[in-house]
């Protein structure tokens, strides 16, 4: 075979191979781009439009090694942009699988919980209302902190575990006592409660409050503003960004360590605020579900079903808050 003919054949073979590889790689690229825009995987299957998507198919024309699995680290939990794993590695191999790693994901919604096995109570727990009494207007927690509910308060047997209290603008007042007065003595505290809203109310609704009657000055207050959880220490307020979901149990907790206010919803931190303000001693009543006035009535009352309202003279950690949010009645260990 003469040299000219040999070079011509080699040129044709190279052109054919290059054309096939280029076409397949281009198809893989287009498939990936289409999948990222539409939320379809490489096989045309619909994926979760708010989650990550599978990586697109790669070209099949080459003889290169398999592609590495593509991985996307999601920086915004529960609000993921439509992006999926795009495989790296050699051209022409099998498509890499789309992999999503979620950072700081919220705990899944809870509809009911089984009561946990008894645990060792923290010495810093100073109130724990399980609402299992079923009758009357007197509400007593496991420490003997007795409160009296206003007319309109009722009991519900379908609590997060056991019974629950139904506040229909009917707050519960717990008089000052040596145990309640320990709140903030350590310089920190935690408030936690399960809340179920049937409707979203406008304005302020107090969940747990301790402070002077008829004023905005409080030792602390866990409240809802247009359904959005907030923590107020003195006059300083940290607020989450979204109102609580309706018609399901939601765990809300708030902590303060003498410097930083934190708010958690279903075990996920939703807000923080640095204020660096010391906790002042108080002898005012603890009120669940409203704000007392100087006339002896209430305003900004809560309309909701509540359960496992707890108070600690200590800032609980994220892990401890998540224990509260996943197991009814359980008190996390130190």
C-alpha cells in the first residue's frame, strides 16, 4: 500500500472516531443541561422539584474509564436550587450518579410521638407541663408548679404523647415560687414547647412569658408574631423568618446564655441574636399563653393546642434541643 493511500485511510478512521466521541459527549452535555432545567433524570424520570437531581447521561462512544460520581453539597437546606450531580472523570464512560449531601437539614415533621423511657432529669429543669390531667382548670407539672387556667381552657387526649392543653385565649398563670424564681439565676435559660396551630393569627401571641404586667419589659418571652416564632429577652428580640405550619405538631425552643438568643423549630436553628445582656431576677408569675395587664386581664393571648411546655435554668445544646424535638417527655442528659 502506498504512503498516500495509508495516510488517507488513517485520516478517515480518525475523523469517524472523533465524530462519534464528539457526538456522544455533546449528547451527554445536552442531556445534563436539560435535566438540570426540567428536573428529569437521565432516564426521563421526574425528580423532586425542590431537591437535587440525578446527573445527566454521558457519551457512550469512547473507551475511557467510568466517570466518577458527581457530588453536590447543598449549602441551603430545604431550599435547594435545581441542580444535580454532574459526573467528572474520563470522557466516554458511564454517567456518574447524582449525589446530594444536605447540610444542617431540619428534622422531619412530627405528627405523633411515643413516650420515651424515663431518663435522668437535668438539675436545671424547673418546669415541665405534660397536660395529662384531663379535667379542671388547675394545671400542675411534675415539680408541683401549680397554675390556674382561664375559662375556655380545655383538655385534649391527642397530645404529642398523652394529653394536651387547648388554649382558646385562655392563659395559664403560675404564681412565683422558689423553683420558678431560679430562672436565669445561672445566667442562661431554655424554653421549649410543642405547639399546634389550627389557624394563623395576626399580631402577637405569647407562648411563655415572665415579666411585668402591662409593659413590654420581660425577663423572657417566647411568642409568635403573625405566626413567626420569636424570643424576647428584656427588650431584645430574635425572630425566625417563617410562620409555623398549620394543623400539625411543631417543636419550638428558645435558648439564651447571657450573650446570644437562639430559636429552634423542629430541632433546627432558625434565628440568633447577640445582645450580651444579663438576666435579671424576677418574682413575677410565669404565664403560659398570654400577656397580663395591670387591670388583671390578658392580651395577646395564644389560640393553640400545646404540650410538654418545659423551662430550664440552662442553655441546652443543639443536640439536647433535638432530643426534645424527637422524643416526647424525654429530658436530655448533660
